[in-house]
C-alpha cells in the first residue's frame, strides 16, 4: 500500500475516533501498537527505512498547520501515530519527531507519545546516522517522486539536511532538490527555513545567488 | 518537552482542578481542550458503528470516563488513580449482580489483575424473566469520543470484558 493511502487512513476521523476511545495512556498506547494501519506503515518502513523521512516530513508539515484556538489540534491522533511508528522504526528520527511535536499546539495524545519517546529513547551518538548522500539522492529520484507532493518533498529535504551532521549541507540540498525536480519556489522555501534558523550554510548561497551561481564550499554546521 | 510540568496532574500543575477524594488526598487530573465538532461527529458515527444500539447522551471531549464519575465532567482524571479513589471514597465491591442498583459503578478491565480501562455508572437494572437474567444499562464517557447510554456488554472490545461493580451505598 502506498504511503499516501496510509496517510489518508491514519489522518482519518475513524482513526482519531479509535484512538480517542482511550481514557488513559495505557489503552491509547495499546491501541497505537495494535492498529492495523500503523502496523502496515511499520512494515513499509522496515522494507525501506528511508521512507521514515517521508513520515517525518509529514509530521513537520502537520505541525506547521495553524490550529483553531477554540479546539484541540485536529491532527493530534495522526501526529501521535507517526511519532509512535517512527520511534519504533528509527530511534533517532523518533526523537526528532518528538521534538517537533513540542511545537505543535493544543495536542493531547501527541504530547503524551512524544514525552514517552523522549523518556524511553535517550539520545545516543548513533541517532543522527543517515544514509550517504548518493543513497538519499537515489531515494528522491525513485520513491519520493511517487509518494510525495511538492510540499512534502520540500519538508523531507529540509529534514534530511537538518539531520546531516555538517559538511556539504548545501551541496546535499542542491543535489536533493535537483533529484526530486523541486520547483525553484519550493527550493527557495527549503532554504528559507534554514534562513529562519540563521543557518551559516546559507552564507555562501546568499552571496552566490546574487551572481546566479552557487558554491560547493564545505561549511561546518553547528547543530 | 519544554514548558510542560514534570508532575503532571498534581496540585502544582496549573492545568489541574482542585480535586480530592473523601479523605482529602489529591486526585490527579488535567483539563483538556474540546475536540473540533467534525471530530466528534466522526466519533459518534464510529461508536454507533462499533456498538449498534447505543444512545448518544453528549458529545464533549473535555473529560474522560473517570472525569464524568469523579469530577462531574469538569476535567480528565488519571486512570491510574481509580483504584485508590474507589478505596478512599469507601466504595465496596459488589459480587452479586442482583444487588446492583442505579448509581452504582461498573469497571472494565482486560485482565483480572490489570488496570481499569473504563468506568461507568449504572442507570438501570432490569430482571428479564424469560432468561432469569439481570439486564444492566450503563451511562459512560467513551474516552474522548462522547457520552453514551449502553447495555453492560455493549462496549468497544478494547475496554475488556472483565467487569466489576462498586457501590458506596449506606444504610441499606
């Protein structure tokens, strides 16, 4: 089953209703663990671990959506589910998702799952391991083209670059945006997100963009 | 998570209401946002599909099953508190179903030694002469999916089928 279909199922009213039958965390976590859609998603990630980045991109996307202040976040159940599956599949990405959920507003189960992930999966030096840049490029040339829309692609690239431990971050962004045929406006959006973080990787980009060229200069990233 | 209280639901948690049991012991609780109306409509449809024959009483998500019983629907009471609250509030286990009466409580578990997963209040008790069986109708809040009137066994499977009954009645 494609990730798109699984996303639709997990983000449905029926899924939220199923999770919200629980009055407490114990039953909620059992529900997440036993849910058929989440189990299928977990199988997808086991088959191709790089797909976890797509799920993480979806988390980042949902977290950015504005929420009606009168009500609970309508994506609370889905956010909790994605964080749950990510933590089971890749501890480091699970922790990233849990931290992302910290900026989501008016959530209930998402916060509880995030707290549980951060408490039960302490950070380790192996947390930020990702595949090599060429493997990531290949991934975007293949799977991501079929699975992601423009916005999700941009989110996934941003997250991949965020997880990169430093050198050649800008080159990675350039390679991934080319491989995924990201539009120039979406590419600018990805770089804009780093700009908001005052990411030093952008300095050579800003300088050379003015001249219509970019620089492959290695830039250290202090994450 | 940054900004979240470490001692969630305690008297130090600004999201808690002042709630204590009969002997003055704090009952952990946290107030919660209402879910969007469309989500509650979906929840009702889901509940009706899962358990045909239930009657919707209310569609609110600011309290859970324990909050309905022990906090008058004002807040979410932590499920881990239930065994202690039942004891502190001097509830006694009813072992014979014919002794049940409206106002008594019913709990649901998946395992005999497990945590209470759901709790409701007995609305009516009826003897079915043909079967010589006791038919119990319950009012309970189904997590954050709304409040329903249902027969004792007509609950989501996830609540478990192990039921116990409690009463605080005196002088009868």
